[in-house]
């Protein structure tokens, strides 16, 4: 167990290491420009990460989650905003859970 000073030193050193990693990443990005293929690929990562994190939960979840996922994706594809799509998806899950099945 760390005493008060040791804990503070540990937190400060972890903060410095985290800041150093982020600052180094920004410095590298400023100096190196990715090509068109790599830039396009990097642009698709956020969507792919979101799908890879949510799809297993939806597939293994109850039918209410399936319905909510379908409604949320449909609303997003129709041009509803992110907040509106997610809010309606949450409402669908809540409403489906209220049904006496």
C-alpha cells in the first residue's frame, strides 16, 4: 500500500506518462501526413469500433434490444439526428420491457 506521498507521486507520474503519449502522438501527426488510402481507412475506424462493441451485445440481448437497434439504425439512416435516434431506441427498449410477455 502506498502512503500519501507515494500515492501522489504515482498519480503524477501516470499523468505525465499519459500526457507524454498524447503529446507525442500530436507531434507525429503534425509532421507526417497520411496518404489518401490511410486517411480514408482511419476515417472509418470510429464506425467500425462502434459496431464491433455494440453488435455482440445486441445479438446476445433480448428481443427488445433487437427492436431498438433496428429502429435506431433506421432513424439514423433516414436522417434523424444522433440524439433523436438513440432517444427513440431507448424508448423502444423501455416500452418493450413494459409489455407483459
